[in-house]
C-alpha cells in the first residue's frame, strides 16, 4: 500500500532488504497471465507461466512446441492447442499442454465477455490456473506471504478500476500499461538524509544506527 501511494504521487523510493512489489515473483507470474489475455501471441509471457504452477510440462516439451510453432509459422499458444500434432510429444505431455491451453482459452473468453470486473478477472486467473491452490497446498509462511501479495495485487486492480468510468469497460490493457510504467521507472540511489529526495523503506531494525534525521514508523 505504501508503494502504491508513493508511485501515485511520483515520489522516488528504494527498498532495503526487500523487493519492489511488481518485481516479486508471484506478482510477475500473474501479470504474465494477464498479458496473455490481452495478447495470446505473447510467447515471452507464455513461457513464464506454461509450467507455473507445476503442470508436468518440461523444457523438452516446450522446445518441441517452439519448433512446431516456427515450422507452422504460428505462436506457442496455437501450438499448445494442437499439441497432438507436435512431433515427439508423449500422451501425458500432450494432455498437460492442451489442458493449459484450454485454461487460457477459457480465461480469454472470460476477459472478453464483459461480465467480469478487472479484480474479478484477476481472481479467476488465480483460481483457474491453479496458482492460488498451489500456494495454499504448500502451507508455509513464505507461501502465505505470497498469497497476501496477490491479494494486494487484486486490491490495486480494484483501486484502478474504481478510478475509471463505468462505461470504459474492463481496462485490462490500461492497467498493464500502468504496471509497465511502474516497473520501468529508474530507481534513485538512496542517501542517508534524503539529499536526493528519495524515500527509503526498511524495517525498524535495519534503520537503527543509520542516523537518519527523520524516521517514520508506519502503523
């Protein structure tokens, strides 16, 4: 929430001992799913999520899909939909790949039907992809933290959607454009004393002994 407000007010910041929100693995994974809904031919995003969570789709399978896509002058998602035509794929691999492709097809349909809001679509991605279930099954503090981060992602989409006119529609493309701008911003080097106007986010423990003139303890 702090990062969202800082970005909204164009205030430069750095995080000590942590990762920026949109650079976290689970957030980047879900953003990749969302990018595929806007552009199913986005092979970079597809390669990130085709086996995330684990679906039994290995590197060899992906390489054979890529070869087939090149030979047929198509994209990876089309190769996945027709995995039974790909040379060298066994029955189990074909089933796993086609199940993934069908999930993506259903999500694309959901995103274009007009029946879902932006946060509702994100929740559908989390559930239909198996991503949320995979984290829940791990039952670890790290997995729980990732689930909470994904909850914050949905919250940020809710705020984004609330700032748009109802007749503007889903706004997925615009949201992804905003995320791209956020992740491409240049980071300023943190300086003790904030001489460059950069806010440093850290734990109280990390701040001890650094002699900052101002420390705000949030919450």
